[in-house]
C-alpha cells in the first residue's frame, strides 16, 4: 500500500509531494530498532522516551517516511528529512488507522470484546475467553497478565498493547483461523488511542473508582476516557454494551445509546443478576438469573467480589448468542488466575494469599473477602496485610489505602511496591497519613522481602496473610532498574526457611 492509501485524511501537510504520497510502504514501525528499509516510522512521545529522538536512526535504516504531528525540522544539509517527512494531525491516531488499513481490517472479520473499568478487567477477560474457548472458538486473550493469541503467548508490556501490535495480534489470530479476541482496554489505552478506529462487537464496563489520577488529573477526565469505548473510540459504535448497573458511572454509560444493552449486577433492575451467593474457601456458588432463564454456577474462582466479573462474562456470552449451559460451563472451567487471590501453600497452618489489589477499592474488596473466608474457619483468625503503593503514580489514593488497610486488618506491614523514581520512604509517609487516622497495629519495613518475612513469622494458626499490590508481577521497578521479585516465590522461600513445605 502507498503512503496516501495508508494515511489518507490523517495527512495535514500541504507540501507532501506526489512522489511521497505514491510511495509504496513495506511495513510500519514505531520502534526504530525494528525498522526495515521501506517501512514508515511513526514518531511520537512515549511514557519514558520521545520517538523523535530516533528519527536519524530511522532514516539511516531506510525509512520510507517519517510520520509525526510536528513540522519537519529545519536542519542545514538534511534535505532527506523534509523529503520524507509526513505531518499528520494526530500521531497515534495515524498509527492506529494505518495499522488497520495495512492489515486489511482484521477487526471487522473477528469479533472483538473490549473490557474497561478500574478493577476486575483481568478476571473478566479470562472468564469471557474461557466461555468462548469452551464454546469451541479459537481466541485471543490480551491483558495485564499476558497476551495469548491462539496457541501463541507473549509477555504483556502494557495492559493494552500499542495499536500496531494489537492489530498484528489480530492478523496472527486470523492466520490461526481464530474468530474472537477479548482484551482489557485501559483508560491509558483509550486516551493514547491504542484502540482507535477498531470496531468492537461487545464492550463491557466493570466499575469506576479512584485510580490513575496522576495521568488523568480528575475523576471526570478518567471517566471520560472510559466512555470513549462505548462511543466507538474512533470506530463504529459497538453492537452490544455490557454494563454494571450497580455502579454509578455505569448508569451514565447506559444513557449513551446506539447499542444493544445488557446490564448486570446484584440489583433486581439488572438484566443479568446473581442470587443465593455462597462464597467459601474453595469455591463460589450462586444462581444467575437472565432474560433467557436461570442456572446455578459453581466456579473455581474464589471471592464474593468476583460475582460481578462472572456476571459480566455471562452477559458477554449472551451477546454472542451462546446458550446458558455453554456459558456456565465456561465460567466453571476457568482456572484460578495468576496473582488474583492466588494461594501460596507450603503446608503452613495459616493462609497466604497474593493479590494484585493496588487501589483503595480493590484493597477493601480483598480484605473483606479474606475476613469473610476466615469466618468460615475453626477460629477467629487474623488478617495480616502487607502492601505499599507504586511510585510516580496517583498519590491521592495512598492515604485512602492506608486507612482501609488499618481499619479492616488486624495488622498492617507497610512496605515498598514499585517505587520507580520516588523514595520508598516518601511513599510510605503518604500512606501513613491514612493509616494513622484509625486505631491499627502496624509495622514499617521498606524492604518488601523483609516485610513479607515479618508477616509470615508473625502469622499464627488460622490467620490469613495478604500480600497485596503486585500480584502476578515478577519484578520490582526501582529507578530505571527492574529487579527480579515475585511475591509468590519470596513467600515460598520464607516459608521454607520457617520449616514448611
């Protein structure tokens, strides 16, 4: 395809020569290290680096053109820059549009499901994918834990990949004769146009609570980013919308219109709702009521807070015309998810749970679920919570998380999470503001390994130790360095040193 065919109305430069417009393009890249001769290089600012820094490298590698929102730099003796410069109105939208066209719109042949919300995206996507695979489809599952495309897997760098990578996954799924792709759609992805122009069959909303205010600044801006998915995000309006009716922001989404809607929740007004919920230490049972009938669900996933995630998956299955028995079988066969209420068992007389909870709402759900499970045990059992907050991220949630942990836990061990560019002690001080609002027993230990060790040494028979915040992650980011660190592996090592396992 040519530059003109790929970028079309995205081009704003009136100086683009007919030669460049008709230039045949062999591929697309936004990473200059991967660029091959004849490919277009898209330059735009990233989280840590600006792609414009690598334009020289891209030109030396034989880029067919440089695509940017900026004017071509006026550099004496560098006519080659101006000759290959393509100015567009929005760099990331241009990349998304070009990717969709270059790969001949796989999104319109596949059935895409996008799940957005603050908490529950990962679990909902796993559940939906389990339902679709159980129905006999070859699928892709893309999200925070990993990216599974048919029989291929890839590590997840971002919850939602860059648009070009995403479309490449879809094209690969088509080669494997796949039909359905389910992906987590983060607010960052919507703001940064990673799903721009894609046509979704079904979009689902889990909930909205405080998070990412370092990026979005206000809850209104955060909600507006989520809303884009239901308005089409530059593509067609989705055919179906699955919306949590119990969430206040969900009611706003219901007013958008233009799609067929399936609401879910615990309230009687929801089209898909749960009744007779029984959350035990080993299972989760409830009756699901739908417009097409009812059925009992006996899931392998634990935690009562997972019921809404399962309802979202059930409603999504209904949007694809699947029968309730097939949907239920997919829900029930979904295995436990890495870093989501994941148990570390080395034969110790207390329970150790690793969970990704890193917002105040998620942390509260986790501790309440732990408390509920302890009530079913033989003794009063305590909840010991180990957690911290990420650096260079939303500071407003830190005191709230401290207050929740202190109010609901019997003991809190405050520690470091991914400090990134911040001093871990400064982060802990922010959390302490909330922790000190309530009467609570707590310890301060900035070394996460030592914090986990202290919690496990403190635990007694019947207690539950919660290692919150990192979940499935296998490294800790401090400054520019990624240090190998896995809460699960550390817990097993410490338990072994204590004589268990």
